[in-house]
């Protein structure tokens, strides 16, 4: 299945019927499971000290839950109204009882620390963190436009001005991360949200980590369809290069409405990634062509 098989609505006139004919790979990046995982963590699993606290009753009265947004392995995410700040927020509740091992807790705490330290208009912001013996509660920026995946699934390939705008926002956020020595390592359509004005917001830093010029990372993680040759080959890497590869995959999907590699056959996909042998469209995008020539 390709991206862009949904109803295009009034936007049909702005794009041709060539959408999504280049690759028949499934776009959902968890097709082969939750991702590639291995290696060791760099940080400890210390409690999140010094962060805002609050009693259970105070939190309950302050945040009025209005809708369930989703659920995951460790808990659920809800839309809530914050009576203190008078705005809508996304509230993520993580049950510690659902965390099966220390490594997962390490990763959760690292994600919270990294996201709390970042401040960029195209990165989902964590406003507050509450933690007690049983749970961790994250109060985050709410992106009402949903996943970029759903947007591309509905409209297919995007007009180049729109693809350029969204891609510029994503690259600006990743450049900011890299300047602060943070590698995201799991860039994909599902991890990019849209706000009410269709501005991109990078979310889910669960696989992110700090990098340095002196050591290499050796955790081979992320989603196979977006994985770089370093990840596929199991080669230690610095960090930014794996994000840059994923950015290229994102640009391709925005412009062409499909994946550059064959996600139906895992072994073939791996061979294509190692060789950089992506599906070349019949009518190349000028935006994508310019970037390929630049690289």
C-alpha cells in the first residue's frame, strides 16, 4: 500500500494522479515491529528531581480531561484543558508498573530530559512534569492537526511549496537539535505532528540521545523504512548522519506520496538501502532533484 490512497477532496486540482505510483511499499514504519533496538544506554535512570510537583487532587482539579488521544505500552495520552494557563494541552500518563525493565525507564527519563531542554517552534514542548511513586505525568503542547502520516495518507504527494515549507520546518528543528548535540534517531511521518496552522512539530524523542565528537553511538534503533546504511549495517555512528538520511526519506514521501524503498520485502529493502537504490519517479520533482544534486 502506498501513501495517498485516501480522499484528496478539494486538493485534487493541485496535484496529478501520479501520486504514490512509484513505490508500493507500506508506509507504516512499524510494519516489521516497533523498530530496531540494541546496544547500551549512555545515561542513568535517576528520578526526575527538581521538576514541578503537585498532589493528586491538585492535578485532577487543574487539568480537565476532555478526550482520549491515544494509548501506548506504558499508558495513555489525553487532551485536557489546563485551568491554570487557560489552554488545551496533551497529558501523557506513564504507569511505572507497565515499565518492564530498567532500560525502558532510562529511555523514558532521557526523553523527558532532552525534550524539556529543547526550545524550538517546530518541536513539541514539554510544559511540566509530575512524578510520584506510581506514575509520571507529562504536560505537553497539543498539536491539533494530528500526525503528518495521516495528512500525507489523505492528500498524497504535496504541492512543492507546501512540501518545501514543512520540510524546512523539520530540518530547522533537527539542525537545532544537532547544535545542542542531540540526535533524534527515529524521524518518520508518524513522529511529526501538525498544529492548527499545519506547522510541523517533531515529537517522540524516545530513541534520542546525546552525541559527541569523541565517541560513537552503537545503539541500532529506529524504523527500518527510515533507517540509514549505518543502522542497517550495524556500524557505529556519530548521530547526525542517521537523522540526515531519515530527512531524505521524509522529503521523498512528502514530494511523491510514497516510500523510496520496497517495504513489502524486508531483505530487498535492506539491499536497496545499502546501495542507495531508491525508486526513481517518472517525473522527478525539481525540489527533490535539486537536493539530490546538492548532496
